[in-house]
C-alpha cells in the first residue's frame, strides 16, 4: 500500500501541479496581461500628464518673461514720452516767456516814443501859446505893435528858457 499511496500522492501532486500551472497560465493570460497593460497605460498617461504640465509650466514662464519684458519696454517708452513732453513744455514755456518779454519791451518802447512825441507836441503848443500871449501882453504894455524882429528875439529867449527848464526837470 505504500506504493499505491505513494503513486497516488505523486499523481495528486502532479495533478495539483498541472492544475496550478493551468491556473497560472489562465491568470497570466486573462488577468495579468490586462492588469499589466492597464498599469503601463496608466504609467504612460501619468508620464504624458507630467510632460504636458512641464511644457505648460515652461510655456507660462516664457509668456511671463515676455510680458515682463513688454511691461519694462512700455515703462521705458512711457518715460521717454514723459521726458519729451516735459522738454517740449519747457521749450514752449521759454518761447512764450521770451515772446512776452519782447512784446513787453516793444510796448514800453512804443509807449515811451508816444509819450515823447506827445511831450514835444505839448511843448510846441505851449510855446506857441506862450508866444501868442507874450506878444499880446507886450503889445498892450508897449501899446504898439511888436516888430517881427522883436517878436523873433522874444520867442528865441522864451524857447531857450523852456529848454533850460526842461533839462533841469530831466
């Protein structure tokens, strides 16, 4: 019985081994391969997601640096525009100020010339008036007509006195 028992044990062992091998083959073929394929697919998806995220990060950093560069350039351009505007405003200010001073000087000169002409006209009018009054008074005092030569001498003396008085007032 030992031989039968032992052959049964060996037969059972071989049957178990064969059953186990078939089970392993079936598991490998129907479960392990799809499981492994799912793991590989998932690993590839994770890798592609990581790669896409890295590319997106790199792209966003590049975009950020481009935007910062544009902002810096815009600030530089704005500063240039402000400096130009300030320079033009200063130039315009100087031009307006210069024109104002020129107009003021011209107005003062024109006014002084006008005043001088009016003063001279007034002086002539006064001379004529005074000469006429002096002649009339001299005629009355002397009760005679003043000759042209007497009249001329009186006018010349009167003009000299007026000029001396005018020089003293200046």
